[in-house]
C-alpha cells in the first residue's frame, strides 16, 4: 500500500476535478503523505502507526488512493518531502512551527510521566513533586521537560536518552521503557503519544499527563497537519475534514493510548472525546 513517490513527479496538478478544493497537489487523485518509515507510534512502512490510520481515514473520506513518501523525520525532512513537492501533507505537526503552514489542530496532548503501577509514583503529577527527589528518571535529552527537570533539581540522577537517533537501529522511547520495566530507572518522561503507546504495550504502567508545571516551558501542545505555505485551499479542505471527523480521529488517538486533553487540560475519555480540541 505504501509506495514512495519518485523525485521526478510530474508538475503540480492544477485541476479541480470532482469539486476538489486543492489546487496545488502533486496528484489530485492521490493523497500523498510525507511520513517517517520507522517512527512508531506515529508511522511506519507497514501502515501500523497513528498517522497511517489517520491517513487511511482521510483518503477514504476524500475518495482518493493513499500513497507515501518515506523519509527519516530528522534534519531535512520537510525540505526533502513537502518542500520538494513529493507529497502534500504531514499528518502530525505541532502548532506554531513555521517550517510548514499548519491546519487547525486535531488534538492537544502533553509530555507525561510514566511509572510502574505500585511504585508509589502514580499520584505524582508534576516534576516539582518532592517524591521525585533522588529518583532515577529517564528523559530524552534536549526535549522541553529536560528544562523543567533541571529547574526541579532532578538532572543529577537522571538518565538521558538521545534525541537524534537513526531509527533503523535505535529507539530511545523503547529503550527507556525497557529500562523502566527492568528497574534500571524509577520513572520516565516521554512525549504523550509515545508514553501512552509504549505504556500500553508494556502493561502495568501508569501514565500521568504533566499539565501542572509552574516552572520551565509549558509541556502541552496542539497538533495539526502541515502543508505548504501556498496551499490555502488544501488547508481549508483538511480543516473541514478534521471538523467533520473529529470523533473518528479521537477514537484512533485513544486506541493508541494518546493522553488527550481539552482546552482546560482535563483528560478526554471516550465519551467526551467527540468535542473539538
């Protein structure tokens, strides 16, 4: 199902066949998605990730074939995919990042603390909690919560995991969760979708969204989709799809264990997740 587009794709389509609102797509009959081939829980070449399932949903709603351009999500990802007109949408992108034009957000989530059930850390909901003093806490180096941990005096006992890795060989989130299961660390701080996904896989893990931080950067983000700056009609079409299919989008996210938040930072469950983020 997932085949890479050739670099020599034909010139941008300028058609509105079937009432399509998108004027500058590579191929108006194909939903071409920019994705990382080995980046679960978000995407992989087998179509097993959150963003793969969202792409399938949108392709179905649009009545289009689904195709991918796979490229490692590191330096140069946007330039070599969306920027090179090899594909037309990045399915997950933080709001406010000026590398792309963002759609309306389709979810809010946060970094989270993961601990073993029964560890005594299940009730800890901020990195400022004194119960974390002296604990060995895993953290992805260079991520926003590392600053919060430094302010809280937790870095001297922390175990850092690399942010920039070759995903063909390494997986920092999985390594952190393996260490947590083995008792090599007492807790871990991960980006919410990763925390929920890997905790769900591991079992006997407790995930606490970190929404109560009072020092350091705020750890809650809105996530939308990314398109080219010029693609205004395409963005409007995606915004319409998000609005019309928010319930199905949320179900996909919740199935993967993503900790969803409303605008007041309260967790969204299956019953309340039909509301827009």
